[in-house]
């Protein structure tokens, strides 16, 4: 089991949202690595990022 900060971003990718330094419509930037974000997971990812930013 992974913590709640991990989220699937694409069919083949999972990301730790606590480590995101930049978020765009197409990808999340984590330590100079681009992690793709598919349309299917985009809404979930951005909602979780908003919640984490408020903490």
C-alpha cells in the first residue's frame, strides 16, 4: 500500500505528488523528470495537488 500522496497519472506512471515542482496540462515535473498526465487522470491529479498545496 502506498501513501495518499501517490497518484496514478497515466496508464504506465505513478507519481508522488509531494515531490511535484511544476504541473502543466501535459506533465508533472519531479526533480527534472517529466511524468506524463493523461486526460483520464488529469482532474484527479489537479484536485489532489490543490489539496496538498493548502496544507
